[in-house]
């Protein structure tokens, strides 16, 4: 870095008829362009904040110019993939009318076959169909738990 500034100051840039301010401005511009090109060549998502101050006609470079904190990393944000939280599912109305979940997590249901044509069925059969039973199929249990928003 000192070699860079020494080379620029030793050139005719400072000795010419330019004022100190214009010389310092062109010096800063050429240095920042060189630095930016080096940063962009290594990483296209990095940019450098340019900070300098002119005090009494002299250019002062603070140590913060060359700090890592002045390098901003830009990231591509895809807004369609951002997830703010877990989406809540509504319970299926049809499932909550037909199924209940016990305290141990089993799913109870009513048996089919009692609603119609009771005249053609035995009294014993109709009584047995009136009792509730548990859902046994694993695939159905998985779907019903999702419909009823139940998690163990």
C-alpha cells in the first residue's frame, strides 16, 4: 500500500500545477478504482465503501478504509423462497365430524353399515355396528393425523 502511494506521489501528479485537493482527489480515485477491481476480480459480490476526509487541504486516510468492516457482502435474495414461519393447517371439517383422537393418540371411528337397510340385518349385527372401533391402517392414520393437526 505504501509503495502504491509512494509511486503515485513521486510521479508528476503532485509536482504539477494541480492543487493539493485535486491531487488528493485523483489519488483517492485511482487507488479506490484499483482496489475495487481487485475485490471484484476475486469476488463479484463484494464492494468497498469509500471513506476519506480532507483536513486543511491534506488527504487523510483513516484506518477504517482498509478494515474488513468496510467491505460489504451483497447476497442474492430470492424473495419467492423466503419462509417466514411454519404455515398452520386448518383441521378438515369432515374429519373432525367423523373421527376423535383419544388421550393415548389412537383414532376412534364409527363403523359403517348401520344407517340403511336395518330390516335386512340381525339385531346382534346392528348392535355390534353401533360400537366405535380404532383406525388400524397406518396410511389412514398418517392422513388423519394431518387432517386433524395432531402431533405426538
